[in-house]
């Protein structure tokens, strides 16, 4: 009977274990994206919210459910088996008590002691242990969800109250400084003090040699780094720590190590279908990827192709400030041309502030202004040709 109970439960345990494992594999990809794509997630509130609320949390709940079912069925089966065995022993005791065909004290000393106490107790302890493990796993999933949704600094910027007009800069850096401490080197890297301003509809080129501090400045500009000293202003309003999250949300930024997520759920459906399709075609990705059900069908592409996909997503995000850190570096000339002449022009027409970190001097005349970094110091503005 005990064997039958175990046997019957096995297909169910197997089914739920398989489903739990399948959904865990899916969640694992999303968890990996959380780590690798933390910059993109922390810079985009709508995307972060849909990623957490519509994808990761529901999928975690489904996974939990399967895992709990798997544990429940296997525990029920093993407890029922124990019960049947104990019942058998109880019946045996009654029968021996009535018929006396074995000395009851002899039987009691050995069999009861072994079967009644050791085996059930150890399996009961094991059962409690697995309940604890489930509780801990659940708490950890909860915490992962909470910590990203609950980033510090969730006050909203209020530009209207600061007498801002569109002829004034959207973004200003005033005496901003940053420092990297290098343990194994004698000198630290010091950036700044930097003064910089950019208006809507303006294209700013940021140039400079390797290691001059361009990416570091880009991270300060976009609120990913907090300046050691100095201030950042958004539409006349000082970006204090509790405004940083909202400030970052005004940006669409592509860094050299940015992750391209398949999910596009936070973007407007109409734009995705029309403009998304056109851009995929223009950037030579038509045979590789489509937009279906609010997501790219794949991001398993070459590095250059993936960066083009990232640019398409960034363009469709429709933010106020765009920042591209050497986006064009490894692109074919024809795609560089589309980026510099078409994409940047469209962003400018839409009144976006666009910051482009670049080494492509053949396009320098497209900038409204160009600034150069050398050893962490910003040189005088180089006027556009
Ligand atoms: N995370 C970091 N920790 C410590 N030092 C850093 C870090 N990132 C960059 N640096 C240092 O800061 C300096 C500026 O780096 P940054 O990446 O801003 O330069 P860059 O102008 O973007 O260079 P590239 O053209 O190669 O991209 C370099 O000397 C670098 O070694
Ligand atoms: Mg760089």
C-alpha cells in the first residue's frame, strides 16, 4: 500500500519539478539581465516597473507555485507512507497483544524503539527543513523585487516652479568634480571641475583621447554617478539626491557595455509597430529580428547588430536627453551615416538634447557645439565648422 502511494505520487512530483525547473531557467535569464543591465533599468522607470511587475515578479510567483506543489505532493506522499507504516505497526501491536504469539516486552524493546522514534522523527525534521528552504527562497525573491522597485530618491522634478523657459539649458553642470582612487597607482584620476550646459534641440559632441574621462563625465551627466563636488541642474532645478531617480528617467543613454533587453513593453505600441519596423529595415536587421508582442524576437546578434537594435530602442523611448557613448565606433560606414545624418537630425528636430561621445571627425561639423576632454579637464568650446 505504501509502495502504491509513493508510485502514484511520482508522476505529479516529476511534472511539477519539470515545470519549476523550466520556469526557473526563464527567471534566471531575467535575473542575469538585472545584474548586467542595472544601468538601463535604473535609468528608465517605466521599463523598470514593467520589467519587474509584468515579467519578473509574475514569473517568480509561477515558479514558486510549481516548487510548492512539487514539495507538497512529495511530502504528502512520504507522510502518507509513514502513516501507513505506523498504522501497520499499530495493527501488529494489537494483534500481538491479543494473540501473544511473541513476548510483548521483547517486541517493544526493539521494533517500537527503532521504527516509532528514529525514522519518523528524522523524516519529520527533514520535512520541516524543506519548508524553511521554501520560506527563505520566497523571501529572497521578494527582496530582489523590492530593492529595485524601491530605489532611493523617488521625489519628482518640478521644472515648472523654477522659471524655466525652452531657451534655457535643459541640463547644466556647475563645477562638477569626480575622483577615482587607484590603490595600486600613485595618482588618482581627477575629473573636473566641469561647467557644461545643453539646451533642447542641441547636439553636443564630446571628444577626447582614450582615458581622458568621457565615459566618466557621461555617467555624471546622466546621474549614474554622484559628483564629489559641484551641482547638476535640470531645467533650473538642482538635482538633489532624492530627485536623482526621476532625473535619470529623463535620459535615454547607450554606453559601450549597455545591455539590450528583448522587452519593449514600456514603449507605445503604435510607434513600435510603425517606426520600429522602419528602423529595423533601415539598420539592415529585417532578416534577423522583428518586433512581436511588445518585444524583439531576439537579441542574439553580432555586437554591431545588437548595438543597432539598442539604438532603435533608445530612439523609440522618446526621452528628453539622449546620450551616446561611442555608439558608432564599430559600425559599418553606411550605418554610421544613418546615425549621424538621420537619427541625430530627427532627435534635434524633436527638440531633444543630444550628447554624442565620438572619435568620428568626419562628422564633427554636425554638432552645435563640441567640447574636448584632456586628462579630466574640459577645454574651451571648439566652435562648429
Ligand atoms: N570604475 C573605475 N574605477 C577606477 N578608475 C576608473 C574607472 N573607470 C575609469 N577609470 C579611470 O578613469 C579614467 C577615465 O576613464 P573613462 O572611461 O572615463 O575614459 P574615456 O575617455 O571614456 O576613455 P575611452 O576613450 O577609452 O572610452 C581612466 O584613467 C580610467 O583608468
Ligand atoms: Mg569611454
